[in-house]
C-alpha cells in the first residue's frame, strides 16, 4: 500500500526491516535522516527503533507545497545497530523527538 504525504507535514510511515538471516536477533537500531529518492523535498527523520523487526514506523517529512505519494517498497535507508547504552538519556523521549524534529524541519526548510 502506498502512503500519502500531506504537504509541509510529518507522517509516520510503516516500514519493513530486512534481516541478515531468519535467525537474526532483534536489536536497537538507528536510522539516519536522508532525502527520499524519486520524490522532491521529502526526507526521512533520524530515528531510534526498538529491538523488533515488525510493526516499525519511521517519520517522513514532506517539505513541498504539494501532496506526494510514497510507493510501497520505496527504500528509506539503512538501520544501524545502536551502541550499548545509546538509548539511555536523562531527557524524556518526547523531549528528544521534539528537539530532533524541530532541528530537522529547520534544515529541510532551509534546503527548499
């Protein structure tokens, strides 16, 4: 199924994570902020993902003034294994997400 990306908004997009093997154990992972290929002014957000391979979502921001469609199967980047203790933080998660997204949104708007 494709995902509609409203203009100038962030959308949580369901993703499928490819494993190294069927027996691979889930791990905490990190995705980097990247431009989505084949779409103009669309970027993935840097995310910290919990240790599971299913039911994952990553933030995607459409900074364009028009609605765009993210097709099923589009490659959104790589997941890297998080270092031990990476997720330990003195800040609440919501605070970190707000800071991260306000910074990313400013970067994206500056690029447009």
